[in-house]
């Protein structure tokens, strides 16, 4: 966000605990993996072909082969090379799909890009060249008042997938909330889309097997109309922009044609070192044994600190099921999320106002202005300090509102 960047630049020496970042931390074991893969590439005869020549739009063949072999063995699939597309980051996948499957047809029929569960990744708000094609649905809220926890669930009584749907898109685990849709919920969404041949894109940027940032059991799901979309960014390679789509050959071909015209192919250096990390098994091992426990411990710190420090107000933390964020809902917040963000800055804490994460939602819903995304990229001390400061601000804001609502005493 522009305001966050400007705040950090103009801080005049002031120290902020910045919990807005979506950039993964550089973990030593992860960095060493990519150094080792780079050294192996540099020492190989393959180097010149990788960096000095164009490649196929579908992707670097050794990476495609590594993905096919890994997923066939890991999940019992029967993938071939025609079921895989390598892209310059997974964000590009959603741009391709939103504009290949969504938008206006030749007869001016509008094909919707459906987000079945809001809130979701803010980046989806910019993927469609036809903004009116983006259509999001309010969720059902599963609230545990006693523990101050809640969870978003798809509201299947409202969700519509029909002939005017171009594609369906959601993240699992979810940025910003950490929500993980259950296997049954995903299968139900895919089943609703199947009669209309609507592709379902599952944004798996935080999913297993890499980066494996799921803190609850989940199974990557595949099917005729499912496009399993991955990213290696949170596996320590955000600078190289490597996205991977796995799905039906015909869907892959549509996206590949779009990519050919858009940018020819994904960067080949990143593909070459990713092929080595996947084929050796090292990436999956580090994801499960280094990346996941590192961020899962951060979730527990935020939960424990808020449980201890928060005042007696209606606050709810989304269940920490995955990703590198936590999501706080301040029910009946007596100001907007943007105003609360400004209050937090006054105590040296930066987090992201939640209203940024409801792209495509048409319904008026006060909930959208009551939430905050908190990044887990701070240190243990920073997270504990920031959550205590946040709790102090919450208490002050709610108390001030209560005093303002009290009737004036007359003589």
C-alpha cells in the first residue's frame, strides 16, 4: 500500500513494527538451498542453454518433468507433460484465466469471474480487464465467542455458478485470513461448476507440498475442471517469479496461448534451479520441516499474546490454518479499519486495513470495515510488542466510544 511505503519513508527516524509485509522472510536453510541449486546450475553444461536462449512457452522441460514425477508419485496422479504450465508467478495465471474465460463474449454476454468466499486475496481485484466481471460472495461466519475465534465458510445457500460464469477463483490457504477450505467444500464448489464446464482455479500459493504453509490437514485436490495453481514465492523464490498450473490439457493450452502472446515464457534461470530443488526432494523437505514450523510458531505467539492482552470487547481472531498472516475482526469497531490503522501508526505499529481484501463484493457489509491483516514476518519480540500495543489501542478506542455515547448529565 502506498500509504505504508510513504509512512516508512517519512518516519523521520521513528521506529515502526511493520506487520504489513507479504514478503517472506529469508530463512537461512531456504537461502542455502537456492544457493546450492544455483551453484549446481553454474557448474553444469546446461547453463548457456538456460540463460542465453529462448525456451518453450509451456516452460522449461526439466521443471515440467520434475513436477509431473513429483505429483504423480506424491498424490497418485497420472499427469503428463501436457497437464503442466510454468508461468512468471501465479498472479499471471489469474490474469490469463480472468481474461481468457471471463469478460465479454463476442455476443456481449458477460462471463463472471466468481470469488466464492470473501474476503480473499486483494490482487484478484486487478486481474480482470473487465472489472465488472469480478463477483464475490459473502461468507457464513462460524463464531466461537468463548475462545474469541471464528472461521469463514462458503455460504452455499447464496453461491451461484451458472452459464454466465467464466471461471471460479479462490486461495487455499487464504491470503489474508489463513482460512483453509475443507476438502468437502472445495469438491462441492467444483461440482457446482462442472455442469457448465467452468474451470475452478485454486490459488495454492501457500499449500503443500511447497511451501506447505498449512497448519491444519489439507489435501491438494485435482479434477477435470480444477486448475491447481502454485507459486514458489513463499518457498523462498519470490524474486524469480515461478508459477505452476496443473490441470486438464485443454485448459492448460488456453493459458499457454495467452502466455505466448503476453511474455513468451517464465524466466528460465528460476525454472532451472526449481527443477533441481523439486527433483531432489529438498524443497518439499525444507517446506515441511523449516518453513511451516517457523510460521506456525508465529501464529501461536500472536494468539497467545492477544488472548492475554485484549480487553473485554467483541474481538475475534480467524482460526490460524495456514499462510503467513493472521486476521483480526473487531466487531462493532467504533471507527473504520482505515481510521484504526491510523491509530495503530501512532503507537508505532503498521498492519493492513482489512477492507482492501474484499474485491468483487457488491453487498454493503460493515464487517468489511472491521478487520485487520497482521503479517507473521515480525520477530517474536516484535509480534509480542505489537499485539500488546494493538490491545491498548483497541481498549482506548472502545472506551472513548462508550463515553461519547453516554447521555449528558443535566443539572
